């Protein structure tokens, strides 16, 4: 799959939940290759505007090329969506009508071996969304203490073999530093003999490293409440997540935002207006249809949650 064959997830559902009108302002916190943007831009028309953020400069360049016909409707930022409120305020945008976060990897991250995200291809242990800064997965494996490695593999990968994997990493890096994805796969093969088990464990370990390298969960948990405040009355946020850790954060933030009482827990009685400013639109997460999964197998684990500001 090349960049042009990237298939965005939940296109009809995202449109349905947003129900955009001409002139609407949309923030896409994870622009990727611009798949959702291509679908939503005609709905907001020439008077609307689409603000896109992405940490990956290569993805941003490709999205800019794909959306060239909409250049007057778009403003793009090479930045983390955690900085979106501040960046938008700089250009005097203080309220928007829709916010989209698609937390999945883009196709180039998976398909391009040099990015180091794939368990199926030989490549450097990088895993940074923004390759111009930050630590790599190799840095984590080669320098972090054994206990820290164990904690991230267990917490971010939900992998029960975390203690054994961390111990083996520390032992092996004394002989040779980790540089390539194959070295990590070889390590897992030491104690996982069946190919199915190796793939399962490797997927979880790679996920854990990717989350640690990009600080994904901390960014998500701290930024969602700020983004909710960016919504105008009647505005909606849609978040697409791909594993239970992300989905749990989204569910909890949305639930807390929709509570009627926002008083601190130490108060004995409610002293706030007692009126919720948000309404959760998805009691349970929306999951892909069988048809979508058949067309795009990478959508299999996706979940959609939506919330509206009253």
C-alpha cells in the first residue's frame, strides 16, 4: 500500500456525527495523509476552514499535496495536537465547530520499513512520529533501566511477559546495542516458539515502545479537556482509537465532561450550577462494519466516540 492507497477509517460515521454546515471550522488534530479532510472539506464549502495538525512532516507534505485544490480552506501546522489550542489562538481562532482525532498510525508509518513501526519489516528502531526530535525506540531499549522497561511493556503493551522481556533486553544490550527491529524480534523468539505467539507479543512490545517514544497517552489525557473547551456551543468532537488504553482515556474524559456536578470531591454538597455543558453521543463506542473491515483490515480494532458541547 502506498501513500495514495491509504484508507481512512469511519468516513461515513465521522460525517454523520459532525453533520457539518457550510462555513464550519474544523480542527483535525491528526491530519495524517488528509483522508478525512478530503471527505469533510466539500461539506464546509469555500466559506469554511480546516485546521490540520501533524507531527510527521512527510505526512504533512503529502496531505498538503493531496489537498492542494482546497488551499484557501486549509491551514496546516507541523505540531502536536497538544499545542493546537495555543497555535489556533495565535491566529485568533478561539472556537471551532468540530474536532477530529484519529489516533491510528498512518499507512506510511506501517508500510515504510525505515520508520521502525512494523514487526514484519526490517528497519531501524525509530518509531518517532516526528523524526526531527526526541528519543528513538533504540534509545529506550539501550538506556532505560530494567524496571522502567518492564513498566512500559506491562502498562503500555499490557504484556504479561514484561519482566522476562525487560531482563532479556538488558542482558542482550550488554553484548550489542539494539539498532534494528529484527533484533527485538529475535529476542522475542527466544521464549516464544510459535509464530502466532511471537506476533502477538511483538505487537504489544512494539506498541509499548511507540507509546513511550511519543508520550502518546499523557498527551491524549492532558489535551482532551483543553480541546473540549475549544468547541463552540453545538460543536462536536469525534475520537477514533485503536487499543483499549486510548479508548479508556477517551471514555473517561468524555464521561467526566458530561457530569452535571463539577465541584471538587472534598465539598460536602454541590455548589456549582449543576448543569452539564457536554453530552456524550456514543453510549458505547461505534465499531467498524463487517464491510469496512473487509475493505480495510486495519480498521478492525478501531472504536469511535463522540461528544457534543451544549
